[in-house]
């Protein structure tokens, strides 16, 4: 049995003025975000409030770049945040990519 793992995406999020003014609504907004992610076949893995240029960093799984794009657009359309979404790979995936093609034994 092959374990199929969905691609990972890191979202760097900044609250808009609207989002900051309505922080009291954050629990319902988080519920809405989770529903949008799941409706597009994804999973919200984790979110962290951060210091620095971004307010939140979220990690999500999505079945494709297209699904991740749709998730980002649908969340941004609510007007509470702006974000950047980046495709991420694990370090072990990166190591495999840097090894190059494997050579057949005996040749």
C-alpha cells in the first residue's frame, strides 16, 4: 500500500484594517477558513501567530496548486487578510531531488 501525501503550502498572512477591527470575530472566521480549506479537498495543518512582518503563518495541505490557489482567493475575498502562499517540500524530498537520477547497478 502506497501512502499518498498531499502537497504542503505555507501561507504568510497579514490582517487588513477590516480584519484587525473585527478580531472579536476571529473564532467564526477560523471556522469559515477551515470549511473553505476542506471544501477544496485540503486540510489546515497548523497556524501560528507571529511577531514581525506577518501576523500569522499557516500550513495547509491541498490536493494541487490549483486547489491551494482557490483556497487563497476564497479566503482573501472575505476582506480580512492578505497573504502569500508558497509550495513547500520536506527536507527529505529535497534531498531526493538533489541526488539526481539513480544509476543502474552493473553498468
